[in-house]
């Protein structure tokens, strides 16, 4: 049964909020378990609304129960939890469909370097995002998301959608609130980018996932997933960036980190 048909069977948006399913979703997803009561209620309502507004395509629809769907939607909505309802809706207006595939998938990629040489290679991906297109995530990697390990494929891919709010490409600079100047954003992220590149040039491990050093858009997405799912790591390595993202998202996940 499709998600749309199930929601209609359950009464759609008119059905009372599924409190028991939301409790089960939070039990399964550690990132959701430490929210305070007000944030828990707001996030649950937004996740429920998300499931009604967006199309969710699953590899095995019957096996993906409502708590699992709420957990996925809530991890996406976690990015906009600190924003008002209108800003949260507008942030993901370019999200129409989320597709969950069974496992990581391969894409044939062609890229041109600075010298004009085109390089072709096969790239294995756990997620993918297109402008005005679907978000694709791997079920296997979705299962590994939701804890405090620093990895979260949902947050990563939805961060790309935020990034594309002012451009068809993920360039690392999403639409910014009035209290954050583009110059400040660029300065802080450039410092992080330069530090990541310096670590790689020295053959040293990077403070956060080195995938952040592959492209400015990936830098933003990796920093977002680290901000939410390993805030102590990001704050320890790049405190100015953590503070900037806390202002941007209007959240302080470090305070939610289990002690």
C-alpha cells in the first residue's frame, strides 16, 4: 500500500496526531529522544505534516511502518525546527519526493578539471539530491543514521536542498537570515575548507569527515550533519563554525547531546 493510500485510509490530515507512533519513532532515533517537550511536540507535528505533503517512495512499503516514516521525516524536519512554520515550509518547497532505495548505488560521473580535462569515473553513493527533483537515500545508510555518530544521510541530503534554495547547484551558501552576512558565512567556511585541505596535504586525518573537502556544497552538508549528530566534534574542531550554524539553524544541539 502506498503512503498516500495509507494516509487516506487512516483519515489523512484529519486523523488525530499518532502519539504512540511518534513515541516509538523517538525511541528508535536517538537524535529525537533528547529534545525538550516543546521541541518534541513541534517536531512531531511538522513530521506528520511532512508525510502528508511529500511523496515517499519505499523499496518495501508494507515493511516501512508509520514510526519509521515519522522518524525519517523528523530527521529532515530537524534542520528547520528552530525556524517558524512559514520559514520551515518554504525551506523545503523544492522537496517533492523522497525515494528510499535498498542499498548504495552507482552513478557514472563526468567532471571537468581546471585545465579543461574531462574525467569519467563510477561513483558509489548513499544519497543523491537534484534541484526540483527527488531526494534519494539508501535504506542501509538510513538505518545507520539517527544516532550521535556524526553520520546522517537524511540531514546531509536535506542540507543540499537548503543549499539549493537560492541556486540550482549546491554551492555551500544557502539563503541566509538577515543577521548573517554573506561575507561572514564565506569567511568562516573558507577557513574550515582551508584547514581541511591543509590536513589532507599533510597526510593527516581531518577533524570531520574528509568528504567535506571534496566540494563547497559537500562541505556545507557534512558540517550540517556533524552539527546535528556530533556537535561536540564540530564545536571542538571549529567552534566559530558551530556558533555560526547555531545562529543559522537557531538551535543548540550541543545542549541536547547525551551526557
